[in-house]
C-alpha cells in the first residue's frame, strides 16, 4: 500500500522580491519539447558542434591534461589566465580591436558577463537602454537587479537613432539613473539585423553627449554570410565595454567568454566576480588556449560559415514559399536568427501549443521584451542547428498552423464576432 504525500512550498514567504520578478527562459522551457524525436526545433540558438573536427578537440584536451604542473586543475586568478587573455587579444586584433591582456577579464560565457556588469552598476530603478526586441538572456540577467529597461525599436539597419535620441531627450543629459545601453550590433539576437556604420558613429556620439556606457555584445560577429566586415564599436571607441564568447565559434559547453573594458569597469567587475565564483574554470581556459593556438580553427570557422549560410538560405526560401503574404521577416547577413512578424491579431504565445502539436518549436516574440511590453505578434526562429531539409519541413508545418489561425480569424469576422478593423487576438 502506498501513501500519498502532499508537498507544500515552505519558502514562499522567504523568497527575495527580485526573484519573484524574474521569469524563466522561454528557450530553456522549450528544450524538453525540442528533444522529442517528432519535433523539429527552431527555438534554441545552438551552434552545430558536430561540425568541430574530433582531432582538434582531442589535441586541445590532451594538451590541457598533459601539463606536468596540472595547472588546468588548479584555482586561477579572478580575471582569468593571462595566456587565455592573450589569445582573446589576438582574436580581437583580427577584427580591428587592439587591447592588452590586462584590459580583459574572463567570464563563464558572456551570460555571466551580463550578470556581473548589472550587479556592479545597477540599482533598482536605474535605466538600461536596449534594442527592442533584445536578447532574452540579457533581460533575465538584468531583471534580478530591478532596472527600468527601455527598448528602442530597430529596422533593417539596426537600432533607430531617431528613436534613441527622442528617448534620451526624455531622460536628460548626465542623468545618474541612466547607466548603460546594451546592444548586439552584428546580426542581432533575436532580430538578425546589423547596425549600420553611420548609426554606430551616432550611437557613440550620443553616449558621450548623454554620459552613458555602451555594452557591445558580439557573439555572432565572425559568422557573416553576406556583405563586408563591420568595424566593432570597441574599435571605434576604447570606452566601449565589449563582450566576447567562444560559444558560437567553438564550444558553448566550455562556458568561456570575456569582457574587454576600461580599467575602472574591470575593477568593479572583478570585485563582484570574486563573490560569485572566485574564478572561472582553469581547465576550460587551457583547452580554449590550445584550440585557438594549436589547431586550424579558422578553417573550422569557415566550415561553420558555409554550413550556416546554406541553412539560412533554406529558411528564407521556405518562408517565401510557405508563409502568407501578411507575414514579414528579417533577412540576416549572418548569425543564427530570423525575426518574423505576423498581423497584430496574432498572439504567438498562444500559437506555440498548436505548433508543438504539429511538431515544430519557435520562441514567442514577447520573450524578448520586458514584461508585457511588446512582441506578441512576432517570433524568433533559428536556422543554425537543423538540416536544410528539416528547416523547410518545419517552416511548412509552422505555415500551416498560422494559416489555420488566419482562417479562424476570418470566420470570426464573417460571424460578426470581431470587426475586420480591430486588432484583437483570437483566443481559444
């Protein structure tokens, strides 16, 4: 005979207010569904690590293990190994950024960098500016410190400077509550758009005029499929805080990223990192060193670029073939994502269950905005992980789900339940 036990949450009255305001990652919540064999995932922003050559991985790992001093198994400095920081200096020099190892702090991926920066500089109510929509992981990191996140819309040339200027005029010059602007200028997540050179210049001018820091997140910058190299913000202004990661060009499982920033910024970040994890993984850092110095990683990077370009093209072609004319989408020159916008009456959060039943996942657009502030009729879809054949089939399935919802809406109009001039979502 079994006995049923009721389990009560005994921590409800002890939870910190900031945690109550945090929301779970929509992408993480979708991982369980995405592992089903009958589901094609367009949700997670995962690189295809199966493209990495086994020989290069083995070489880097063996080199980390064969050190007689076993430094890869020991504690390290909070700012990371100098040798690894030098590797990142060399990598940044390739894209026009010149920094020294002492201007870098290594983090557990760029995600930890976002948390550390927010912890170091944000008090409740402080203002953070960002693209709208923006990276949902950044919104998660920010939310723990209760800022006022204000989103600036973008177009095909990135964040609109006219809207940024209008928002800055409302905030006022040298407002102590305005701390920083967060941007992904290259192949933005989730929008896929790239900030033009002219807008990069204007953004930096406004940062000096209004007295705010600029945080440049650049996980996708080397994954360009069309067009020419764009000069990073950090290369244009040394005061920019640059975030880098090996997650998209090597291995996200190694959790290795970095911050390149002025000394006063790194001093504060180093202090809060000491209380977070003492130091990053020395083993991961040594593996990264050997991969980027002892193996032909640029050749592998080119393989990534060629593969993802084919998958990007497959997605854009499938959208053109299957999606209704009422839908619009971005045309990324690189990165992992396409941003799709449907008519206003759609709520893509409601659409997700139907898509799962059809065997496809995506991320609803409102996940990329501060709570209840936008994106309900949009979605992010990813092309980096699935094969071109699977991508085409996933878009076909998703288009059928969208078409079904459109027919339902038209039926509501015909029945007089909804006016054709109203932008009210169809509810179930």
